[in-house]
């Protein structure tokens, strides 16, 4: 089947004013004509013309019949233009001698948008469900719930009519959608009214309401049991740990016997409410690193839960692209070892499905259309006239990702079967089979290691082409094992050795990242001798003696920022304000994404910007959030309440190699701080400093003083601030970053008019009045994560800080397996993690084909 890939304008964010041109719709075409989008979800047929000098994209969908023989099938694709000779393109399709297996214990789910698709007739809905199943989806979320009758609730009786749900169940069973599926309702308020209870649902519920909710859940569970329907209760979406109503909702449905599916993007939600989750569904940002995925898998196993996560579908940056959804639903799902992977959302237009720039009437917060596929309507913007769906590239990417997983699973199963078949047999064929199985097992392991984790994809420049190469390698291994089990082998021409040209690229040092278990960074914040002028200039006199928060690290990996974009935050205070100055190095200030925005517009944090999070030490989940972009637009909120506005000062400036942002945040604007501050001595609170580096044509990176290992809104990973009124202040601690470094440099500042003698470890140093001094300490520097406690004593005062730092391996292969291209060329990339002096004295020795080559490291 041939389809025309239609390009159109799409917003770059949920409600922003910028857009890009992306290929999305895959439209049917034949005989020189194609369907084209008109308006309101309707299509019309037009001649498919390509103007001179322009390009068009076409999509070929190949289907292989069930009884097709394996082998190569040659085809010719002919492109015919009027009055021109046809262009003939050869195409060879290779049908492999095996079928892909699908794991029986893994599930792919899709947000169904049943409110929209429910307008279809049974016949047309069945056709759509079949297409969903053919892609590889197993279950649908947010199906119609049915009706609850609470008229006799006071008498302890509840009735439930699942007719609307059973319509879907019948059709889903026909196409093999095995589940689990989710249903949900927010019945608790109605239940409270029926019982005559005056309750605040955001506080602890009364016992009668708790018992009523258990009864409702028991009724639904009992009613659906006879229909053999694998379902989960799904109510509140992405509740935070402070959302007591949501937590109680899930608790009492669980206590009533329902299995529960809970989405969340804060680890704190799982820690507070995990006991009432049977299917916790983590945001991809919580599990896209090896360490965090292993943590989630371990916790779910310990608690007897199914480990699900979500993140694919039609989120920002996924439309019109093959890689994101293919990678997420395929290899990242495989690497996380999760039980379920969820895509959001199937078809959710806001007003005109073919206009990404309306939608504010339907969803003022996220007016952008949310469509992994698109609806085809008979009448413009009449959702009840839906006649079918239009596939999009991001939809087809899900199919490819699921198939990638199936290739890996098929090989893993075939390896186990081959070993079982050869076990106990001492024959030549059995030994050869074992050798092939061992080789395939090694290949699968190396490939799994070579595919990067989600937080590393951009750094590795990993693309869809890499995924395709990986699939070809797996297919070859499966084919070899499948033929060997049949007593056959690949043709000699298929297995002959080739000479490969290997290019070796040496990359400069990259510091190791922290782990999520690393202690929180601590900053000792001094009282400033004078209030700095907030003018965007960061004068030396105004910020003298300020503490410095650095280095900033990748928010997910904990890896420090590269020197060329290094960022630091200067911090100080007085009785009225907390003062913060960001200094952000930027080699390309003209390329920064920056616009003037109204207050609290999403565009502020989607620009080049800095962010500050401040919370009390006792309740970090209630935090104030400040964002300022490079040209001075501001966004502030209390948790997610953008209606909260603080009366703070700020100023920005842009120079040729950096940009600066200064802030003065009044203590009186923070609802969790008493103002004026009554006890300054050792007052502690939680704080984090962040930077969004956004280049117009190069994408974005995100950095934080305290890495959050999820998104910035992760209060359990906010650092610790201590308001210091003592005479001696630790303004900065520089820690080892590379192999071979074993010194920490502690920067001290004496605010007083008297000299101060300071004991730090086994050293005594004297700080003259109003002076700064650096002290070098010998510290452990073993490969991996290290921790060190730094303690200072002076004049009867004592301060103690625990710091963490990570030392990388001296040499790191970016990928443990290197794939050669069709020209038999391969690139071997090595990161050299040595300080400059060691790098000059060391060399890299490469041995290959009996040759020994010495390469300089500089």
C-alpha cells in the first residue's frame, strides 16, 4: 500500500506560538491522486503534483501473507510524471524463515479516547480496534465505565450496569485485545451527597464514606467477574503525594477488591500510596536510567506489583518522527524489564483536528491537538460523523517499536530452546548448535548494552538508523539458529568474513554522574554585608562573600555541565530578601531561544531560562517556583498554582559569552517562611537552582545544582540551604571529577573584622579579616561514587557537610558493540576521562589483525 506523507505546521509546545513543519498524516493515494486534509477533519481527493524543485515523501506499507515462503522477492517501484520517462526503483523484500513471538507476560497499552471513538458504529469501531491490535497494542485505558445506581446506598446496596463497557469488551475480544484495560469513575462526591455527609474530600474521609467506597468497588468487581474481563481501576491522573483525595480514592477501590492503575511523575507518590497500587505506572522520566529502572523493578517485585510506565504516543517532539515512539515502545521497554508500557493518547483533537493552533475553547491549558493518529470526519468538526482513522508516522513508529521488542524476545526464546535441544547430546551438530546459541546470547547481551538508556540518547546521537541496524543483526542471529535447529545453515556467501575500516574518535573527558542515592547538596548561605543592586550586572562589590552553588549537573544523570556552558548561582540573604544571581556561560547567545512573554506563559520555561525552587524543610512538597527567561519574562507558581504570584525583583542581561539573571525574593512572599525571620541561626530550608539551555536549532538540555533524576519538580531531591550568620562561611567546595584527581578545594570567607583560625580536617588555617582563602584536602578518589564529610571548627563554632562525587573509568567505550555500515565502515568512539596533565603522558594502544598501534590522547 502506498501513502502520501503530508507535511503541515504543528505547535512546538502545548500552547506556544512557535511551530515546525512536520510530516504526519499518511494519506491513501492511487492513480496519481491522493486524499488531502481540508478542514475540520475532512478529506478531499486531489491530483498529486510535485512542483519543480520541491520534494514529497511517500510511505510504503508492505504486508506479507501468512503462507508466503521465505526468500527474496524483487519488485520495481515506478514513478511516472506527465510527459517524462518513468523512474524505476528496484526494491527487494526479504521474507525471513521464522515468525516473531510476542511475550505472554508483557503488555502494551494505549489511551483509547473512547469518548471519541464511541461515536463509531460497531462495524467501524471493530475495524479501528483491529488496526490497534495489528499494531501490537494489548489493552486500552479509559474505557466507558457504565452506570452506578446509589439510590439505596444508605441501606447498604449498590447496583452497577456495565452495558456501555460490555459493548467495547465484546468487540475487543473479537480482535484479540487481551488487556488489561482500565475504567474509572469519580463517584465519591456523589456517594457523600447520597449519604448526607458534609465532607472535604481533600481531607481524611469519614468512616461511612470509606465503607461506601469499598462497597461500590466490591459491586463493580463482582459484576464484572462473570465477564472474564481483565480490568484495572484508574481514577485520578498523575496525583502528587499531597493529593489526599486521590490517594484515598485508590485506597478504597483497592480495599474493595479492585486492581489499581496509578500514573505519577513524582517518586513521592509511590512512596506515599504504593501500598494501594497493583499496577503503578511510572512516568518515563522516573525510569529511563539503568539505576532508576532497577529501583522500580525491585520495588514492584518486593510489593507484588506489575511495573508499568508511560511516555510514548503524542507528547511534544514525537509527532512526525519514527525514532521516539519506536525506541520507547521497543528497546527502552526491553531495558527497563517492565511488565507494561503505555502510550498516550490515540485520538484527542481540540476543536478542528487539522488545525493545531485552535483548541483553547476545549482545553485552555493544552490547546494543541493530542493525536497519535487522526480522525477522518464526514462533516467538518462533527465528532459524531467520524468514519475512521488516519495513521500517522508516530503511530506506525509504535508498531516498529513493538516489533523491535519481539525480535529481541524471539531470539532470547530461540537461544533457550536451542540450548535445551542440544543439552545432554555429545554430537557434532549439538556442539555446533550450542556454539551458535552462545554466540547469539553474547550478541543479544552486547546489543542490549549498546542501545543507550533514555537519558543518553541525545548524547550518543542515537537514531532510527541505529535501531534498524540492531534489528538486522538480531534477525540474522534468529535466522542462523532457526536454520540450525532444522539441520540447515546459512549459505557460505552469507557468512564470509569482511574487512572493516574502523575509525577511532576520542572524546574529551566527561565526569561521571551521581546516583539517586547520593546525599543532597548543601549550601551555606551568608548574610550579605550590603544588599546587591538588582540590575543584571552581578557587581563584585554587591555580591562579595556570596556562596556559590556549582557545579550544575544534568538533571537526570548527575553529570556536571561542560565547561563552555558552565553555570553557577551566587546566593546570599538579609532580613528582607533571599538574593540569587545566575551566571550562565553561553558560547552562542544569538542562538538562544528567547521571547517576551506575558507573566506565567508556558513559553517562559520553554525558552533559555533559569529556575528556582524553594520549600520549607518540613514540607518540601509545598514549594515556590520561579522561572525567568533570558530576556526577563517571568513565570511563578506555588506548586502548580500559577494564580500565585510573588512580588519579587529580577533583572537580566546578555553579553557575548554569557547571560545573567539576578533575583531578590522577599521572605514575606514565601507562605512557608515567617517574615521577618525570627531565628536566623541555622535556619534550614530546601532549594534548587536549575537552567534550561535552549538553542533555536539545536534543541535543549536541562541542568540542576541538585540533580533530580526525574523532572525538576521532584522536591525530595531539592538541595539544602542553611542561612549562616557565623563569621566563617564555606562559599564553595570543588571536588575531584576525573580519574587521577584526589584533591578537594574548600573556599572559605571570613566576614568579620578579626582574623579567624579555622581547623579543617588535620589543617589549621588563618583567615585575615574580610578575606577569602582556599584549602586543599586529600580525599578518596576511587572509581565510582565517593562520599566525604567536611568539618570546620572555629571560635567554638562547628559546621559539617557531607558531599558526594563520582570518578569515571579512565577510558569508556561509548558503545560496547559497533555496527558496520553497508560500506563496511564503523566508528569506535572512546571517552578519555583523564585530567590534562595525565592525558599528555598517556597513549592509547590498539591491537587488531596482528597489528599494534599507539595513538596519542591529545
